[in-house]
């Protein structure tokens, strides 16, 4: 399982939204992230002060330190391989598709939403809440893609222990009806 997270120019409810950072983590201890240079096709799309205050990145940071979408797309595809890719929100699927569309490359994976996986796990809400409380206490930074991916990966690892005690696993290949695309949001 690989946790993925995106930071974006705004939430789609505020206008056209594009990805500005993507992060992944497999183990909750390490992560890899890419700042994304805005693509020409996103010119005129929405940027909000609210989003900037959350992720603490300004457009100048992206133009100075961001990586072109084509390179991010290739490196991300290589890093994800054939893994089960999990996000904490269905909107991450939209930003993944937006990235690959701008890069003119096929999207290499589908994202599964953690809420669906947890619903199917059979874990009681109190078990999930307790695990989340333990992970929150670890002091992860938030609202940066790498740190958010680390947080989700750590939560998944903690919950995997719980389902393994029941002789099950959260790890599995996605079924087509579970895969999220923006059209499903």
C-alpha cells in the first residue's frame, strides 16, 4: 500500500483547481514529495489565499522550485509501480487525473479512498478513532503532501495490525467498482 496526498491551488468548490504538490509514503516514516510547477494549461485557474495559508506555499515557490508536470508524472508513476494507492479524500483522484492530463500521459494508477477500505475492514469506529488518536499524537506536520502521506501511511500500518489480528488484511488489489476517478466524485 502506498498513501498519496495532494496539495492544490484551491478546493474545487472555489473554482478550477490544480495540483501544486504530491507526496507518497509506504511506511509512515519516510515520504517522497514533488512540488509541481504550474502547467500552461492551468493559466487562469483559481488560486486562493485560504489554500496558500494552509499549505504555506506561494505561486513564486512553485515557479522557482517546482518540477515540470511531465517529469513529476514519470517519477510518480515509477514510484507507485503497481501498488495499491490510497488517499484520505476522493478529491485526490481529481488532482492525479489533472496532473496526468497536463503531462499528456496516461494515469498509471487508480486511487482508493481510505474510508471505503475501512468500511470493508469491519473495524469498529472506536478502534479506528483510537488508532487515529495514536497517530495524531506522533506530531506529523499537516497540509504538506509528504507529511500528510506519512500520516495516512502510519494510520494504515496501525490499522493493518488490527485487521491482521482478525486474520484479514487491508492490502488487496482494487476491484473496478472501488476505484475512484473524478467522475465518481
